[in-house]
C-alpha cells in the first residue's frame, strides 16, 4: 500500500500527477441504445424451433412430480419423442415459497418432495430433457420466489440440477431506474485499508448531457457531475495509474439527489462492466456514498460512469441479457466442475411482447414471447397469429418469435381449428411446446391410441418438417383479404410450404398464382411448367401448373409442400 496516498490529500496527489487528470469538457455524444452493439445470443440450442411440452396451459398450479414424470413417459410412449418433442417443461408453481438455508430455490416440499435434480435424472433416463420456470421479477405470476436479483445463484442451481430449458416470465418485474446518481468523487482503496486514490468530478472528461454543478453544503470540493441518466451523458477518467493488479474498493462520493432510485454502470478499461443501484435518499447531510468491489490492472486504467438505460425496453433487454449470460456462465462452470459435457439451457424469454422483445431478444435468449397469454379458443389463436406473422424478419436459427405454447387438444377447439392452430405455428417457425394432457394418448393397457385425432395432428411428421426446416425462415403473408390469408415459407432444397388460412365462419375459395409466389424475392421455388404438391392434412399428392386453389372450410387451413417438377 506504500504506493497510495491518503484520499484526504487528494490535492497533493493531483499536484504530483499520481492520477493524470483529464480536462473537463463536454462532448456531445449520440444517445445510442446499448442494445444495438450487443452480440447475438448463441448457446448451440434451438437451431430449429424447440419442441416439447409445458404444464401451464392445462394444469396451471395443479402440478406435482408424478404428473410431470407421467407426462414425460407419455411423450416417449406415444411416439411424440420420436417426432422431435424433447423438452418437458415445468411452468409456474414448482417451487417452494421459501428458499433453502443457502438462499437457493427448491422444489415445493409437498408436491416436488424428491427435488428437481431427481426429476431431471428420471426424465433424462427416458431420453428427454427437463425445463423449468421463474420470473424476471421478485415473484412469479403465482407469487412464488423468483430470480430478479438472484440471477447468479438461480442460474447455477438450474445448471447443477441439469435443467435444459428455462422460461423466464415478467411478473413482478422491477425496471432498472433511468435516473443516475450525481457523483462528486471516486475513491479507490485496497480492501483493509483506508488509503487510496481519489478522482474528482471536476477533473473528469464529460460527454453528452454530463455537467459539473456545485453544492456548497457538500464536504470537500462541493462539485459533482449531473446528467448521467437515460443514456444521455457520461463521465470518464482515462489514464488512472494503478500501482498493482488486484481487487479494489471503489467508493463513490455522491451528491444526494432526491427520492428516486438511481442506476449506474461503471465500465472499466472498456471491458468490465459493474453496476450498482442507489436508493433514493433524504438524509441529514448532502453527501452520500456507494461502494463496490472492482478488479484493476497495474498501470493505466480507464473508468466510464453512466446510466445507459433510457427506457423500459432498455431495462428489459438488459435484465434478460443478464440472465442469459448467467445461464451460459453457469452451464460452463458446472460442466468444468463436474468434468462432464456442458448441458446448455435453452433460454425462453416470456415478456409478453411488452417491450418489443423481437428487437432485442436475439441478444438475450433463444426465443421470446410476442404477445400476452394464449387461450384455447379461435379468437385468441388468430389474434396471436396476426401479431406474430408481421415479425418474420426477426426469427432465425437459434433465436425465434414465440407465439406461446400450443392449445391443440385443449378447450373446445374443433379438429379443423386444432389443425389450423398447429399449421400456423409450423409456418411461423414457432416453438412447438404442447400444452395438452399427453397421458390421454396412452390406453389403460399401455398401448398407444393411434386414432386419437389430437395425437395425429401433433405427430404429423410432414407438418413438423415444415416447422423444423433447417433454413429456419418464418413464413410471410403474401396475400390477404382480411378473412383469408396466403402464407409462404421457404424450405430447404428449393421447396416451399404454402398455407391457405380461412379465419372466417363460412367456407371460402382461396387461390394463388404460382407466379405470385415465385416473384416474392424470398421464395426459393424455381419457375417450372409443373409443380408437385403435397396436401399435408389430406395426405394427397397432385400436380399443378399455373395456380393453386382450394375450398377452405371455416376456421381452417390447407397446408401444402410444393416443389418444382423436374
Ligand atoms: C404468465 C405466462 C404464462 C405462464 C404463467 C404462469 O402468465 O405468460 O405462460 O407461465 O405466467 O404463472
């Protein structure tokens, strides 16, 4: 510690150029949203839309470990696993209302008494994967403990349990404040010592809205920087000489600035980002302080202070990105620690489309809900489809729009509505997460009810192939009159899927010229004299020349796979 002088003799330090000082100046900077620069989230999962089952749509809070395991068995025994369904996802209500003595989440002590790790092992033994759920809030939507502010612990817990899918809801979310603290000094000390370097706001470089103000009631110089909020301004100290590598305490001397909560990011050497929140205060004095531990390198270090959060969207993006990173960190850590292969966790963002997750979702996770919750009725399904069909450009391998879990087989949906719902999700390249009772597909004698209409839909391999096509391109609506839509989805090998959708209550004739499909720049179908068409639900093959047309029943679709006849 001999290299350090007492912080109280900061003038001495400055005179002796121990900390090179930057001239205070204001440089107008753009208030670019942080999201733009963030990397794509990629963990090797969901290269095609994830397929599985989740407990919420049908079972709500009536779940327990036996039910989940029975569903997993039914997934395997019914042949659904062979069709590609692999995740068995436990939605809300799996957790105890109290964390354990180490602050870790645990299964409900009465309904999941064996614990989630044991359930993972049993489900894995069937060749399937287990998924789990919490909320990006202080509680889940059913008011149970959740992961906001517990991201690292919970991600590690899930990784240790061997969970492979994680749905992160948005109930009880607390947004990151857009306000920023007002900073007068930054002091760096070694833990266990009060000696250190103090940097003064008036010596910093200011950008954007950052501005130096004075409050004579403050101790020391009374000068502080304001204007660091809402991605509008920042304060820099470059070239701060640090005598040795190591861990330091960074103490912010603050100007108490009202009752609103504040958030600050400290970027050190352009790489390490530390964040802290500052509760609104109304103290006796005008001086406040906040402390974090940082790692510094010997030699010159740079420090940037700002709040890059300008909106609810920034906040949600940052919080989900944070959890995504923690999951990736945790799965690697656990794999190394246990000397086994990494089990990446498919990360499902469930923020209901509130903060346009299609814009930032690919920087945070593998899929993002586009709308509020689905219900097992035609209006709900069509409403969600209408919102999601517009978002085609955001979907692709590894990162998908999620129009919510399927309701096929639930409520009073007709056979046509079930087929239409499933077809639309296939065309949308949507995750196929089933929401019905899979146990119904197995007869009491253990045999599979192959005639079950719902099972036939969910296991239609030709429809699934459209959804799972490796190109990973979401369909586009190329024609619509409001009641009837024509959707086109490019597929591998220059093939396409076409879906005629009749949303209305009367039978409709829908037709489309092949030239209209071909001229869409995204469609890969070559122009040809004849085309081979496979009507997927009728399972009939036929040829066409110039146009495709069909009578489509109410609340129904026609689903085709088409290739040029060579
Ligand atoms: C929210 C989600 C649903 C479900 C419930 C559970 O409503 O959007 O999908 O997870 O919470 O409480």
